[in-house]
C-alpha cells in the first residue's frame, strides 16, 4: 500500500489527538519501520489496519467509523492534490464512474506495482447508482467514507446502503445510492 495513505492517516489522527498522542500510539504498535512512513514508500496494509485499530482503541471509536472518517479525510486530499480528475465532472456519480477507467489508469502509470481495488459501477432506474468494491484489503468502510465525501463534494443529498460480502479471498461491498428528490 502506498505510503501516502499512511502519512494521511497519521495526519488525520494528529489533527484529532495531537502529535504526541499519535507518537505514543505508533511506539506501542508493532510496525516494521517503527512508524516512519514516506509518502512514496510501500507498506503492508496490515500495518495500516493496526494503526487504525490502535487509534480507534485510544479514542474509544469503532474501527468502521474511523475508516469512514478517514475516507472523508482522504477525499479532501484528493480534491486538493489532484484537481485534474474533477475537471468536467458535474455530478458525483460521474466522478465515481471515472475511478476505475480514468483515475486508476493514471495511478497505474505512475505506480505500476500498486495494488488497487476494483470498482464496478452501474446507473439504475429512478436515479439510483450501484458501485461494487472488490479488494484483498478490508477497506470497504474507508471506501464508504470516500463515497459519502464525493457525494457531499458535489452537493448531493443521497442515501447509501452498503452490503458486505466475501468473494473467495476478496472483500466486497455493494453500495447502492439514491439521490434525494
């Protein structure tokens, strides 16, 4: 997993808890690099999950809620750092549709070794939208937060229903979205 995700998780935690508290947490968690992450490095996803677990335990927050909040945080970083991906998109569903065939294509050009989740999307009747997340990594709650933040960015009021399942070794989640009338 790319180091930028670790760097941003630590930044988010520091914004809530302070740098010293986060340093204490990182000292307690068994990490290969002792919590020193580079934005361009590659690190095991299990270490990200360990940090999320430790921060959640310290805050008394459910891990799923923390992952969702992190999704909101990361979406903000994507908007700030990669505005080109948002050009020409006037609708949150347009943005979500572009992840697999536009955003991930560009990410793979920069980082050919990166392991990305897959996203299948479908526009349904009555303005509903379906997105299916599939990955070896159990980050579907993080994805849920990204989706919420995307819809908020485009000023949509929408309901999002998430259905989790396993597909062999992969974590899958189906997100069914409906914009409010």
